[in-house]
């Protein structure tokens, strides 16, 4: 049996702790206990709850320990806190009606990362115990957006200055720098026994070679960036979770410990509801050009009946006992820039325990088989009658028939040895075949086939294949040992507390109640040494240079430009770009005359829709105009993509989008100090006056009829959004 990494869902289920004896009786009746824990919580946080009109407390007498949910509410918001009986804060949620920024159009949010971090540190100083601490990262590097309302902090709770499995998360509002959200793991409610003193016996030099021995790598071709060049790279195999036990100085496989505790019996896969759809048809009467073009895409597609015949002709699919339930057609990009029409046929087979489903996807015009997916009732326990060898022969014969030339370039692929599911489990045999070049696998191109262990049919078929790939030479590569050494350098060996599972001792009277509730194990905290990654995203080791290949992290700035030097709008454009406001494409073209489409695109970017007006994709213009209409900046009847806007046109659109339009259109109440006020058209004096008050226009002249440039729009928009 191959080793498998257990689901992440298993570990949390093993985090059990014994409630302190007599805790349930502390404080007497529930009302008195509620009053006590409320006082403790308010004292810990220094809460003033006078503004809340309503309060309630909910007690959960859990299997492990009691917890309290305290809820306050009033006209302007609410507060909810979960706490242990001791008053220890486990979660904290502050809700305020005025936090949502949707009612503040075209306004830049407040940003003070240092203040947010200070607020987080102050809150944690209140809720953490004396032996607990955290390392807060700076918030300055957090990506920003126009509607950002919170700074987020998360990490590990240190115990006695050492890393631990306990985590926390916290959010600080940018409006007033109040903590709005907090959650933490608790040692008391999650682990058995007391916390060991941080007195280590095993040295780092003893732990290092043991942990290094757990690393292994495989050499494969991978696509470089997003191009079509494939390079050789050493990839890390998933490893079991190891630690070096401090008490014994030995290497311990935590994954094996969890596996030894057993798993719940899982049979089959989750049922997937078939996609439904009607047979596509379209007539020509009364159709618009767009509708006719859309309908034309379905020309030449085979009927549901013809496609059903094509699918059933592939006898390995075992569809004789299945009934066609539905067929749907849709457009899908099977290859880059090559959209095609695919048909998805949903088959069903009723059995006593439920319904078997088989989803077959075909090319709607040729009937070529693209992929297969199957699901079975969770309760199904059909006996497997097909051997692994027989299943393999079926899979290979199927692939030879479906993909003869491509399959000839492939070989059986094991992949990540540490991350494989056990073959034959869940009622199917699974086989993978990957393309080979110069003796090395290129798993980007591969076929996956699953054979039903009950009837030998093909229950799953998936494929991935690329064209025009250029494979780098296999000469001059480093050894696996060298690669593992380079990979090991991306870790550090750290000491700390490790969650270690233990079976319940049924002879222990304190464990017996947990066993009766169905628990079989619990965790305790032990001292140990583990590998900790120094780099967050190591993709592998370059097979020729021996250097780690890191995943590119996105910078905080969403947009950058190469043509702003010397422009008076440089500062404003870059400031807007920090919030993702501007144009895609890498050039702003500040001196270009501003068209209505340019302005619509600039305003649409405040809603998260960023395009390049000089390089439009299909539908881009319509999307940005819809955004501008929704903001109130333009009316549908006024659309004129290529119209060059005046400075006053820009002002009017900005003020309308910002909600100032009704006030600007009031007559007889405005005056301006612009020397060219006489050039302002009738009915628009209010817009000019508000522009002067909001500092959208500098100097003594407005130049209302002057053609605006993109730089003018950026300067005005930035000034408007900074008004608060």
C-alpha cells in the first residue's frame, strides 16, 4: 500500500482536549455564569457597551469544554464575542452599518498601515496570555483596492516564544482603525495535557540531517512562464509531515501516526448534478446581427441523437445500461484562441442505492470524444471484479484507439510519489500517462483514465495536450543530490511545539466519555524540530543553474506606465494606479485628446473593470459604458465613443458620477471667480462653481470649452477622489 497524505480535514478532527474537572459547575446556574463571563470579557477588552440596547448570551456545553457566545446589538451596529468560561477571547466580530463604502462614490479610502498594525498589536496585547505572543507583519505591503475597508493580519501564536500549531487572524477597519474581526485557536480547548516548558534537549545539529533525509525530488519538463518553451526542473515530491521529537531525538512520521488511527469509510465520489440544457435552435426572424452571429456558431452541430450514437459507439464507455438524460451545447476554448462548440451528454443508471451518472463531453460538430466524468452513489458497495492488470490493459487499449499518435509519445506516469491516492480505492482503477521528451516526463501533456472496478468500463477520461512546445536541451543538468541540497537551503530547521496525535486510553476515566462520543484520538503538544520554509512559493530547482525557482508575487501596484516622465499628471496617475484606477496596456498617453470612451474606461476602472481603450477586445467598450451608465456619469442616449470631450464635459461627468449632479443643476444660486466665467454655457454654472470649490480646476481660468487630455481627466479625478 502506497503512503498517502491524509486530507487536511482529518487533523482538525483530532484536536481534542479534556475539559477541566468541575468547570461546568463554576459560577452555579447559567444566569450567574453568563454574568461572570460577561464581566471577565468586558474587563479584558475594556469594553463600553452602553450604546447597545440588546444583549444575549448563548451557552454551548460542548463535549470538550463550555463556550459562550455573547451578542450585543443597537441602532448603529452589533458586537459578537465567543469566549471560554475563563473569559479568554476566542473570537470577536464588530459590525457597523457605516463601514460599507458603497455609499461613498469616487472616494479614496484612508490608508495608514502603521496605525493599523499598532491597533492590531494593542488588541492582541489584551487577549493573549502572558506566555503567548505573535509576530505581526507590516501592513504596508498589503495590496490595496478602491473599496478596501480593512487591513488583515494572520499568523501563528507563539507559546513561550516558540512556534506552535495555534493560528490567529485579525482585521482592522481602515475607517477608524478599530479591530473588526478576531479569531484564534485555543490550547485549552484543543489539546490534552499541560504545556511543556520550552527546555530543549535535542540540538539543531542533531535534527538537521534527520529532517534533510525526508526530502526528495523528481526531474521533469515544465513550461517556462506562460510561453511555449519547456525547461527541465527538479520538482519536490510531497512528503509526509515529519518532526524530530525532542525527548528521544528520533524522526517521527506524523502522517503515519494519523494513518494508524484510521479513517472514516468513504465509498464512491460525491454526486454531481448533470448540467441541463435544451436543444439549441434559432430562427432568423427578428434577430439582431449579434443574435444571428451567435446562432451561426451552432451551425453544423450534430443532433442529440447523433451525438448519443457517437458516444455509444465507444464501447469502452459502457453506456449500454445507461439512459441519456440530457444534452447541452456551449462554446468552449479547446485550444488557445480556438473556440469550439462542445456538447455535454448526461447519462444516468438507476440502482437500488441511488443513481450512477456518466457525463460524456464531445466535439459537437465532429462527435470526437473530449472527456468523461462519472459519479456513483455514496452508499454503493459494488464488489470490484476487475483486476488492476485487466483495468490497465483496457485503459491502454482505449487510449490507443482514441489518441494513437499522441499516446505513442507517452509512458505510465507516477508523478508526485507522496501525493497519490491509493489505486483501486473508491471503486475505480486510475492510470496516468504523460508525454516524454529526451527521456524525461512532460506532465503538462497527459492522459488520465479511470476504469470502473465493477464492470471494467471507462468511468473517467481527461486529457491535456499542447502544440508547438520547444523543449530545452537535456545537457548540463545537475544531479538530484545537488538539487535536494539547493532545495533544503530554502528551509530552516526550527524548534517549537508540535501537535502529536495519541489514541485515547480507555482505561483512563477522563478519556472514557470522549470514547463514548465517538472520538478515538486527541492531540497533545510536544517539543520538537521541524522544517520551516523561508520562501513562500518555491516551485522547484532549475536543473541547470541549481537555483530555486520562485513563484512571482504580485506587487501592491496594480497598474504601471512607461510614459509618464515629464507629465504634470505623473503623481496623480501613479496615485490612482495604486488603487487599480487607470488603463491597461502599460501606457497612459497623458497628452492624448480625451475621448468619451477614454473617460468611460477611466471611470469603469474605479469599479474594477480595467481595459486598454487603444486595444479593445470584443465587448470591452460595451462593458465600460455599462459601468459609466450605472455610475450616473453618462446617459445611454449620449453615447459617442470617439467624441473628444471638453474640460467642462469631464467636470460634469465626474460630478454626476459623484452624486453632485442634482445640486449642480440648481439655478440662480452660484457664482465663480473664473476670469472666463462668461464662456460657461447656460445651465452649467453650478458644475463650474462646484469644480472650483472642490479644486478640480486650478488657476484663474476654467477653459470650459478647451479639449481635455487624458492628463486633465486624471488630475480632476484624483482631486475629486481626495476631497474627503
